[in-house]
């Protein structure tokens, strides 16, 4: 995966003040590869990697993250920003009905989406009407009727007698049906109308003209461009054609349940600047969700929940303390009991991340450590360390038998507890010395019971 490759790229880089240009270029190559693997369009990849390179060059090295994580975070932040940052909700008309028109190639998932959207809206208390303005394919009206029935909403369609031809011919008047459908919604007080339209396998002018005519006839509040996530490199041309031909206010990415890594999302968002609003994730009407830019970013990068983990680690770990400790360790200074206490407190914060740690390559061991981590232990350790003199904290070697007894009394614990703490501390100190020679994650020491 990308995170493995980046970790390998940065294996020998630790504790530097800034990422070097050569390091960044090596990273950018990996990112380019990951984006192309995810089927992001080539010009979009170029633009994106240039932006990442620029940001990485000026980034300060964070105390909480290693260089690989840091670049991953920059890449992720950029991706999330382009994919829309916060997701946008549907805009409802001030005066109902809100008209939502669907556009996209044949097979993109428009009709299925009409049902999904209708069901979701109905569950939110709306009263949607579906309008069958796809009169291109013989079965289109029937298909929408089936979907409407499943969603429990009515459908407005031309009379069944109007269709049934086996060849692909224009039956009836889709623009008229769309217009009548909206009028029907207004008359019957449906607060939302979803207009399903026809699509062709490829972009063509007749289709585009029809879609534009429907748009002009119904004046939609939202035009949702539905695009198959598997479309790959064709995403750019298709999105551009629909942007010029009909224009759209939002994007729906369909078939995200498949293998597609979702590069189309980045391509469409970059090229059109329109928000991706929903994701379709299966054939069932409930396989539908609000689009999450952050999830899509990690999918494109193929990193599972690594990014979430990194973010939480960064939040949990006080950067300043991490830097101090890193400086100490790299200066070969000894790791004190006060440092040990700080580490344990950090571990307590990380406790909530147990599950995710298992997803990080090489972090399974750490997960097991956290599994056995007793949060109350931090309080006991804190009491013990606070019962020590500053000299004892800095140099535990001086803690002899009588000091141990005094610390035990002061903390309300037994001398055995003091002994155990000092043993664990010695182990942690050893680990910190190893880490300072390389390997391991900064800020995630082994100071765990
Ligand atoms: P339209 O031509 O744009 O109206 O596309 P349809 O809604 O008819 O969908 C085309 C095919 O894709 C149908 O077989 C749908 O069941 C299927 N489909 C639509 N959305 C999804 C999805 O999110 N995931 C999967 N796996 N299949 C989908
Ligand atoms: Mg359809």
C-alpha cells in the first residue's frame, strides 16, 4: 500500500527539521503512482502532486508524526479539500416543490439513485414524486415504477400505451413529461420532485440537448450528475461534457461498492469544482449515503483508516512534549521518570485508539500493549512519581531501600509497587535508547505496563 511504500521511502529519515527536496520528490513519485493506480485522470494527478510538493517543501516537521506520516497527512488534507471539505446538503426550494434533476450516462445509476434519494427523503419526512422523463429505453419507465414502489413513493409517467417498442426510439416527449410531472407535484403538494432522465452509453449531442431542454423546462433547484466510480480515465471527458451541456450543481458517485478506488471522484471534483454530495454503494435502495471526503481520500490513497489514526495520534500527543522528548533522546540524554510519566499519560490518551492501531502496518504489537493497558495504572504511577524528589525522578539509580519505603508511604502504595514501577521504567529506558538509534515511531514509546 501507499503507506508501506512511504514508510519505506522514509526509513532512514528521522528527527530532521525539514523534509528535504529529494525526500519530497521521492514521496511525490509514490503519490503519483498511488493516484494513477486509483485511476485519477493524468492531468489531475499532475496538478495535485505539484500542489502537494509545494506544501511539503514549506512544511515544518511535526513532533508527533514521522516524515512518512507527515507527507501522508499533507496529501490527505489536500485530497479532502479538493473533494469538498465538508459535504454539502441538498438545497431545498423556498417555495416547494424542490426540483431535483438527474443527469449522466446510461448505466451510471440514475434510476437506481432516484429510488434511493426518494426513500431517504421520504424517511426524512418529505413527500417526493418520481418523474419518468427517460423515454429513450423501452424499459426505463417500468424500471422507475418498480424502484418507486420499493421506495414507497408515487411515480409520474407517460401512459403505458405510449411505450413498448423494442428498438431504441424516442417515444413521447420527455420534456413535456418532465414539465407535467412538476406540475403534478405542485398540484398534489409533493414537496420534492425527482426527474429521472435518459442517458446514452457515450456522450452525444442529442442526449445533451434533451437534458438541457428538460432543465430549461423544469428549472431544477439541483441537477445531480451521476457518475459511475468505475469510469476511470473517462471521468474528465464525461464530466466536462455534462458540465458544458447541462451543467450540474452536485455530483453523485455510484457503484462505490465495486473495486474502483474512486479516482473519478478526484478527477470530477478537480475538473468541475462541484461538490460530490452522495455515494451509491450497491443495488439495494438503502445502499446510499452522504459522501464523505475523508473516507474517499483514504480510499484513493488505499490506506484504510491509517489517516484517521494519524490524526488522532497527532491530537492525542502533545506536540511540544513530543519534540522535547525527541530532542532529549536524539541528544543521547537519559530518559527520566518524569518523561516516563508523560509517556504513560500520552498512552492513556491513545487508549481510545486501540482498535485502529491494529490496521496500521507494524502496529499490531502496540495494539496488544494498549489492550493490556490499565488506565488506572496511570494514576498509580503518577502518585508514585509525585512522591519522589526531583533528584530521584531524574536519576532513579539513587532510589535505595529507604527511599523506596518513603515513596511507598507517600503514595499510599506498597514497596512492591515501587519496585515494579522502577523495573518497568528500566525497560522503557532501554527501549528509548534503542529507538534513538533508529526504528520505531517517535512519540509512541514502549513505556507500557
Ligand atoms: P441509469 O441508466 O443511469 O438509470 O442506471 P441504472 O440506475 O439503471 O443502473 C444501471 C445498473 O447499475 C443497474 O443494474 C443497477 O442495479 C446498477 N447500479 C446502480 N447503482 C449501483 C451501485 O451503487 N452499485 C452497484 N453495484 N450497482 C448499481
Ligand atoms: Mg435510467
